C-alpha cells in the first residue's frame, strides 16, 4: 500500500506538469534532489546531473562514454612548451538561455570564462561568498588555487590561464562539472537588483536544455534550447522525476511513466534484464565505496587502530548482502580499471582475533564509536544502512560498540566536512575525469581537509609529496609510478576501510536511443531520443 501511494503521488506530479500531445517528453526517474543549480558550489552527482549536464557547458568536454576530452565551448587550445600557459579560443556565436527576468544581450565571451573561475579562487570576488560559507570544494580540493596563477581575457574570444607550475590533469579538470561556464551578464544583473540567490535557483547557461521549474524533492523540468550551439535536441521536454525509493523508480519504469531510472536495487537487476520491454546498460564502475575514519580524532588518529578495525570487517559478507553480485572487494583507493592501479597491494585480512589483539596492543579498550550511514543509494554503496549494520555486528565481535547514525544527504555532507566530526563515515566516489588525481588528491590530500571529499581529514606528509609530484610530472608512466607508491602509503596509513568497487546498471525503456552510459557516472540526455 505504501509503495502504491508513493507511485501514485509521483505520477500525479509529472502529470500535473502537463505534456502537450505534440511535444516529445522524456522522464528520468532520478534518485535525489539537487543541492542547488550552481555546479561550482557542490560535489554530489545528483546535483551535477540536474545542473552541469543539462544547463551548462565547459571549455572542454568528455567524449560520450569515455574519459577522453574534446573541445567544448573552447573550439581549440594551445599549451606553452613549459606547460605553464593554456590559451583557449572560444567558440563564436554561443547563445545563453533566458528566463522571465533575464534576456541576454550578447553571446558567450571571455568575460564569462574569467568570471566562472575567478569567483571560485578569488576570495575578494564579490561572488565568492554569495552563498554564505561557500567553500568551492572541488576547486579547492583539486589544488586549483595552488596551481592557477592568473586567468586573463586576451580578447573577446581568447582566454589565457597561467599556472604557477605544470599541472598534468589540467584539461581533464576543466572538463568537470565544477568548471561549468556561467553568465557574467546574468550575475551582474542579479547583483544590481540584490537578488544573487537566484543564480543558484534559476540557472542560466549555454547547455542543451533550458531550466524551467523546480518543485523541491519532486520534479525538475527543462526544455530543449532552440539556439543551442550543438543543435536543438530530439526531445522537447526533459523531466527529472525525483523518486528516492528504488522500488518506486522501478515500478514507474515498468509502467513507462519514466523512460530511464537511476540506481536500481542490485537484487532487481536480473528481472529487469529479463524484461523484453527494457534495456539494461552495464559497465564496471570507476568507483570506490569506503568507510572513512576521522584521522584527527583519538583513537582513530593511530594507523594501527584503523588497521585493526579494518581486520574486523567481513567484506565478503558485505559484498554478498549489499552488492548481491554487483561488486568486488576493494583494496586500493582507486578502482582496478584505472591506470596506475597497483595490483600488488594486499587487501586487509579478515581476522577478528588478530584485530582484537591489535587493539589491545594499541592500548584501546572498551571502544565506542559511531558509524554514519548514507541516506541515499549509490552504485558504490547500494544500501548503506545494511552495510552499517553488518559492520556493527562485526565490530561487536571484537568488543567495539557501534552506534549507527544518519542525516539528510545535504546535512550529511556538510557534517562530514567538519574535521571535528564524531563518526566513521560511509561514503564513496565515482571518478569525475578518469585521472587518478581525482581520487588520490581530491579525496585524500591536505588541500581537501575540511571538505566532505576528505571525510577522513587525512593529511600525511609522505603521501602528500607523492601525489603533488604526480600532478607536475609530464609523462603518464612517471605519474603512474608515483601513484603506485602513494597507494602503498595509503595502505600503511589506512585512513579508510576500502569496501567495494561496483558494477553500474542503467535500466531504460527499449525505445530509448542515443543514451550512452558514462564511466564517470553521469546521466546526460543530449542526443537522447524516443523511437515511435
């Protein structure tokens, strides 16, 4: 009865939006609500799916289905021989969207590009804190402030980035959602009227779809942008039907009330694959699920304590119960499909008795701790509450008392960023750009301490030297060697219990064409169509 009520309510919301008989409408059953619509402010995938991908573009983009970059708003770029200057030639004639309060008077130009990045790295920029407490987490955790010396407008269609030192992942980084190009003209108008908050609520971009409306926790509606530089999209109306329950998402897909769904329950995948009215895309995920210990808080500030707790966790049982055949035990902080993965690393042995003795040797008795369970489902952790329960049972066997807590997702991430948080936190990551730096630095570097990306508050001198040197090394083979060494240090320090790498499934109606599953976990709908 509860499922039926949820299904009817969700259906009513979409129907209430109305879909004209002559318009082609595509409904995506998404899993969660966006934190906002300004991608630079956030790190969550559902936020990028709702903002960066439909509404915005970037200087460089990822080719569909790959981690290779290609021209986006920049039709070309040149890199100086010393690797310190990147000069981008912008695509001419790129139009911005409009809404009820804003109509652009010009095309995209270099002012928009400079503004898009300067507001993130320049604390004196009046837009740096237009959302109080904004940390520009991605820009910061990827060390962009350390590497970017200046961003200058050469002419209306030319922008030059000057770096302090060579930065190997630079082009891959600026193809990421946080580097979306926003409208300076729109920002200026909102500033004049004192209505800056609208920038994060009613986005204006250059992307394939124009934002129309958002009903919190229910529906987001977009329309195909007729003047999109890449051509008008085959579908006219794109709707995100926010459906937090995976069973409800599945029922709506089966009823053709949505044409594609996010994050099915692993146990339901075989039935979905067997359904002749559906197609299920799948691929090895560029992801990692983990338990992050707060390395700033006793007794978790001791590597020997963290390693002891890791020995108590039965990962085989977790893989069976939580991933149900769609995952494998994780050893490294990067997935095995990524270059520089060190396959010589030894996984944490499951040894409860050894764990108990190791805790005693570390002087830890009667330990009580909290494990935070994510309130959302992700491929890297399909059921965090069940995983936390299994860990609670495992740790009880070595005399550790565990309390399980959770928070609303936005609050969860906010609290995880606090270096004084009181828990071991279940989190995970899907790579954003195919570069190991996006895991090893974004999640574990000193620059990322104080962000939810580095919930372990991990900052280790030996590790830091390796990942920073890898950013500067020009050759991939040299970078790979440094990253392999960093993985060894990671295992010694054990800021996480690495849990699993998962397979990612995307079920859709069989008449969906043009959808390409992304190794980066994105849901993008440019080029998507529905066969009659």
